[in-house]
C-alpha cells in the first residue's frame, strides 16, 4: 500500500505511536492551545471576521492536516498575512460585518483548499516558484507594516476604513481627535507588557534560576496573561460602558459542518485572490516545515504538503472557518514544546474545541485593543528591513522586484503588490537570460583549445567566424542569437563560414530551433555556411527529431578543433591534414 | 553626431543618395503602390474601417518609418493580423460603422505608437521575447483561419456578427439561405483567378519566354487586374442595384493631420490590446526586416526598429490612419522590385497620395467580394499546418503552448489567445528549469575527476555527500535545491559533510542565495557542514557582496578534489596528505 502511505502520511507515523510519544504530544498540544486562543481571536479580527471564526479555523483544519500533511510539527491555522489577504479579497465583494462577508470568507477557504488539493494531485507545486524570495520577503514586510497600521484604530478606539497604508494613516490623522483614552491605555499597556515579556522576561526568569525550557514557556504565555488581565480590568472598571470596544458575545458551541453556499459568480471573482493566498500560504508553510524538519533530519514532501494544506482549507471551508496555513510562531512553539507527531495537532484541535465550548463566555469582555496589541507584536517581528539592504547590495534586479512588491503592497493593495512583484521578477529574469554571453573564439596555438578572442591571444582566420554561446537556447534568447550573429557577420565581410560552438548549450527549444533555421537560411542567402560543433548528446537527439540537420548548409563537428581543421582555419591543421580538407564552396552544399 | 545617426538612420543612407539609387527606388515604389491600393482598401475593410483609412495608413507612416527605421527595404502599412487585432480591440468599445469606432482605431494607432517609441527609447525590445516562436506561429495560423472565415460573409453577401471562429461559422450557417449569387460569383471568380495567378501564371509566362523578373511583376499585379475587371463588371451589370455590396464613395483628398480626441478611460481600455498589437507587429516586422537585410548583408537594429515602428504608428494616429507594421508580402515585393533605400517608401507614400486624390472615384463600384477574395488569398498563405506537426515532433511543451494559442485564438478571442500562449510558455519554461539536473558524484579512482555515481564506477565515503548542480541557481529552482538536498541528506544518516560542486553554476540570484543560506542553516542544525567547490569567478564576486561566506559552516574549495582530500573522503588523499587534513567536528566551525 505504497500509494496509501504516500497520500496518507498518518499511516506511517500512526503505526508507531506509543505512550511516550503520546505524553509529549499532549503536553505540546496544551501549550499550543493556550497560545492559540488569543491568536485565533486576534487574526479573525484582523480578517474583519467575528472572533469565533478564528476558533473554528483552529479546529477541523488541524485534524485534516494531521491526516494528510508530511510535517511532524507544523501547526496549521489562521496566520497574520493570510488574514490580511482574506480581508483584502472579501472586502472587495462584501461589507465587513454583513452575512455576505462571512460567507465569502468561508467560500474563499473552500476555493483555496480545492486549488491546493488540485495542485497537489497534479504535482503543480512548482507554480510557487513564480514567487521569488525577494518578492515573498518584500510582501511579508509590507504586509506586517500594513497590518500594524491597520490595528492602530483599535488603540485609538476609532472606526476607520481604508485598505492602503496611505488611506489608513490619512484616516487615523483625521480621527485622532476622537481617541478613547481608555482604549489607548489598554492598548499601550499591553503592547509595553508584551515587548517586556518578549525582550526581557526570559533573561530575567533565567537569572532568577529558572531553566531555559520553563522560562521559555512562561514567556510564550505572555499574551494569555495580557488577555486575562485586561478582561479583569475591563470588567472591574466597566470599560464597555466607557466606549472601549470589547470582543462581545461569542456563540458557544462547535461549528456545524456543511458546504457553504456556492455562488459561481463569486467563485470567479475570488479565484485570483484564492490562488495568491494558496501560493503564498504554501510557500510560507513549506519554508517553516522544512526548517523544523531539518532540525530532526525529517523530510517533508512539498507536493503532499499541497494536499495537506488543501485538506486543511477544505476543512475550514466546511466548518465555517476561513483560509489557514502553517504558521511560523505557532509551529515553533509546538516544536519547542516537544511535539513529536501531527497527533499534537489533533489534541490542539480538541483543546480549542473545549475552549470554544466552555471558555467563550469569559472572553466577551476582552478589549479589542488587547488583541490589536498582540497582533502588532506578532507582525512587527515579520518586518525585516535588513533584508532590503542585503538584497540591494547583492543584486539590483532582485532589489527592484522587492521594492516594487513593497511599494505596490503598501500603496496599491495586497494583490496588486504581489502580482507586480511576480511580473517584475519574470520580466527581469527574461531580461537577464535574453542576452546570453556569446564569445567569438580562436584557437590557442599549439593546443586544441578555443578561447574568447577579446581575452586571450588566439589564432583566427578571416573566412571563419567561431562563436561560443554560454547558455541554453530558448525563446527568451533565440532572437538575440539571430540579431547578434547578424551583427557579427555584418562586421566581417570576409566571413565564409560560421561555426557555432555549443559546448554550453544544454537545451534548444522550438523557438531556438526556428531561429537557428532562420540563421542558417539567412547566412546561406549571404553566401555563408553555418556549422555547429560540440553539440551535446541530448541536444543532438532532439535536433534529429527535426529536419534542421538536413537543412543545415554546413556540418556538425564533434569538436571545434575538428571544425577548424576541416574548414582550413587552423594553419597547423591545414598543413597536417590537407588531404582531408574538402573544398568548401559557399552555398553550394545545400 | 553619432547620437543623431543612431536615432535617424536617414542621415546615414541619405548622405550617399544618388541618381542610380533614385531610379531603383522610384521603380520599386511604383510597383508597390499598384499592389498597395487594393491591399490597403481590403485590410481597412477587415478592420471594419472605411476604405480611405487604409489608404491614409499607407501615406504618412511610410514617411515616418523612412526617417527612423533601420531596414532599407521594409514596407510599412496595414497588415492582415494587425487589422484583425484592431477590429477585435475596438469592437469591444464601439460598434462598427460609428464615428466612435473610427476614433478608437485612430487612438489605438497613437497609443501603440507611443508604446513602441517608449520601448525603443528605454531599450525594452527584449519584452518581445515573451512571445515564443510557437506562440507567434500558432497565433498567425489561427488568425489566418479566423480572417478567412470572417471574409466569407462578403462572398455570400450577407451581414453577420461574431468574433470567434465558432460564432462566425454558426452565423454563416444560419444566413446561408440569403446568399447573393452575384456576390458569390464575383468572390469565387476572383478567388479562382488569384489562385491561378499565384500558382500557375508565373510558370506559364516564363514558358512563353518571359524573363523571371517581368513574369514575377505581372504575377504580383494580379489583384489589381481583379480589381479593375470586377469594377468593370459591377458597372456593366449594375451589380450595386442587385444587392452586391460595393466599396462605395471614398472621400477624395488627403487626411488633415491632427491629434485624435484622447479619452483617458478609452486609453486605459485600449492599453492591453495596444501592447499586444505593438509586440506582435514588432516581432513580425523585425523578422521580415532581418530576413531581407541578411540577403544583402545589411544590419537592422531591433531597438531602433521599435522607434521606427513607433514613429510610423504615431504618424498613423495623427493622420486618421490605424495601426501599421512592416508587412511580409509588401516588403518582399519592394525588395524584389529593387528598392535600395527607405526613400522607396517615401515615393510609395507619394504614389498612394496621388491615388487617394485622383483614383478614389473609380473605386466606388468595386465589389467588396473582390477585396474579400484578395484577403483570403493573402491570409491563407500565412496558415501553416506543417509547423504544428514539426513542433509536435520536436517538443511536446512547445506544442502545447502553440495548441493553446491556436485554440484560444479561434474559440476565445484574439487577445485571450495570445495571452494564454504567453502564460503557458512561461509556466512551461519555469517548469522545465525548476528541476535542474543534480547528480551525486564520486571520485574516479586514480584521477581528480568526479562523475555521477549512477552512471560511473566511482569512490564515495558515507560521511561526505558530493552534489553537482548542472544549472544556474535562480528563483525558479532554488526551492527545488532545498527540497532535493534535504531529501538526499535524509536518505543518508551517516552524512557529516555536504559538498556542492558549482562548476556549472553561472549565476546565483537573491532567491538562490537565501536558499543556500537556509540549506546551510538547516544542515548545521542537523550537524552537517556545507561546503562549496569549483565556484566560478563572477559567482564568487557576487557571493562576496553577501555575508553568506561568513555564515557558511564549511569552506569554499577551488576544486572538488581538494575538497575531498581536505575532508578525508578520498582514501588516496588521506594517506598522502594526512598532515594537512584539519579535524572537522560537525557544527563547531560556525
């Protein structure tokens, strides 16, 4: 049942499950659950959704991923960037707070799940390669800034709209006068507390003699402490009556599984955002999973990850959730807490279910400013300006793709930002490869070697032009090949033979083949014979599938040296092998 | 004044202009003018425009190209494929026959001209590389079929709508009962005559003793004869009164130069079609120009061609024309008729002006079926099914891009067809390069060579994994590199060192750099040291711009052999150079 083991990794690890693993997984699940409760509420708020949707998205998707995913320790659920992208996508089709908005979010998860599943089954994971690293990091940095800015309204306790950085800042400026000082106090207090926890608490605890592990765990519980404390404050001082926005009543009980309403027009509208969410979620998730798997020398299978994430999103789509993916922070906590198998995810899912059933009444008085502060702390850790500088120093082309993504995301929108970055990286890649290095070569006297005439002292003859192409030939550079050869020939009126040295050509696609045919034809019209030398085996096999070899006015030589000897370009060669040299009359051979 | 000579090629050839060249150019211009009159009317009809617009597009644009173009013999003006694309683009924004339709066509020429000019000045000609040969040929074949089908309505003398092949054929079927037999007679007669002229007349004339040149010229005049004869027939039998559609009154006089009305909303709508028209027109035009230039060992400069075609289209846009480009048939006639310089284009322009002033009254009675027949004959020569088979045999990936273009163009539309083809070729290119060939290598005993362990008998040690990557590393394959190395390491628990042999790596972009950093980091977490060997000079220079070399847990070796000796993998090496081998403790070096 190799097939089953491939598509259901659970059959592999499930078989060897024992009590010690169970203990580890249960402990990890407990810790992750505590961390996930505030996080799920916060990210749902970021996506503009009711808080329970965040909890729902942390239940069934985890079970689905545990069955199909290949990472042992990846923790799947709502994450910041995908929540922002969800808000942006469904904000286009419905107003926040309406039933249509919620339905669209659930449908988005389902579409994204089906797309991921299809990509997994069709082995289309390579599509994620369209997203280069600079585009992804630029996008994540810009998203972090955008998310942090969008949360400021909860600090000020004002209601504003706006999707782009500029709009958000402009609206905040207009409404700053309406600031609710209680909300601002709660927000700033939590923010300061969380930064203290993150930056100082661990060292402090350890200096008091606590071990690394428990110190770490207490530090991770910081957001939960903040939640508990601010609920208490809100109740004590009746902040709700003083205009501080609270989370409000969260329906108790689990989501009823069922397909969302499927409106085909809406599916069409959401298709592109769903694809972007799927790809970006996949790339991020695989990157986290790879990093964790490497620490224990485990393997993750990217194509199966598509299936795992697809299943998780379909699960979100049929249980009133919204798009999910593998999150960095939660997965690291899961890993550090000692999770051994995806069963930890199943237990976490059970933990969140219990919380949804029994804990929600206590969360009604949670100030939204508390959640906003946890979001800001989480996303600002995603913002990485140093990488911008590093990419600038390393490659201007990559930098411009990154800069376009950042500026596009901040000032134009989340989707246009990504699309702009992807298009620009493709254009730049095409530009880079469209002008392959081509050298006119000559013979190094006394050897069989040929080198660039511009860099070495080599022997050439005016009748023969030898050109080495240092790149595979394909559609992006085939026209340059035509132009360049035409140029080189036009500069050398004495040329009667052109020899194309193909030692670095790994492939010739149909475009390049047609260009070679054109070059052959044009050179023939000009009375020049075209030859190839050092054609690699696979390339030669491919050329035999065409009629190029019959049409070629000249010959294919095994080596450039042989070509020169045959064509009479090597003076040594001529002397040595005059008998073998055929009399080549330009244009007559064809 | 090198600058001026680059941007104004006329300064180069104009300086050496003399009487003999003048005679040649004048004769060529006369022949081309005769050919262009029916062609201009026909292509305007194909674009859904009044006939005079075709004539206007053959006046000022030719002068503009003569000033800025680098081809000596390219003949610019209305062509079939661009006329079809024009009809498709402006059919979206206005109804045929309205003033808005005409205005949109003129504006389209202006936008396209500005785009071409901008691309030329910014040296963006490489953007045309997005259009692979299979996509272009597929598109032209599909366009040819579509155009031929769209002309059948003039044969039947019925009025139908429909943009896609299916719609046209379905409508024709419905209206076949309304066929006007006179129109059918004229159309079929002209079609038969033109095919006779094209396939037989030249041989016939030559067998009667006529020289190749005059026989050729008479053959080229076939369409003009058909025009004259059918005008005579239409007048004689008063076909207009019998329901045969005639060209009708053509305004006498030249277009008054002036900017068209610029509606920004319309500009936005037409931007994408204008870009596609520009790129396809450019690719076709450069290909014709290169072919002709090669015959005389002249050079054309693609970036300057963008400027030339841009100027021609701007000229069309300010003289009530519509998008133009370099045409194959007309350029070949120009070349064969002996044109030496672009001055022939200026004289042709004068010829068309005279025709517009004095000949138009005689064209009013020309049956549209005659023009339809000339179009069909012209475009069916563009349809090339053999290339489909050749590409199928040569490369399935290229074939699928071509097939998608053909089917998309025929059954979805002109623009979606091209876009589909371009996107598919990019996706397939990315797929092809996303999994570069990687070989685990071992030492060929007694040599310093390393070869693929799957193909050769080589020595390896379990602690050292040597991997050769046969491709430049960039965003499309950087994640595969991560996955593949993780996979290879996971299979080999004894591995302590990974050596990446970079002899075939010509470039490492920022994505690949980040992947290498990740690989280094993950291997380090797993207690494995990463080394590189045989890194090329330019790649090494680039890596020095990053902190990768400091972070690298292992070392950079000049050769793979040196790496194996140092790391103790080569048993010979160990014995010989035990003193030099440092004691490498995994993970400690960093």
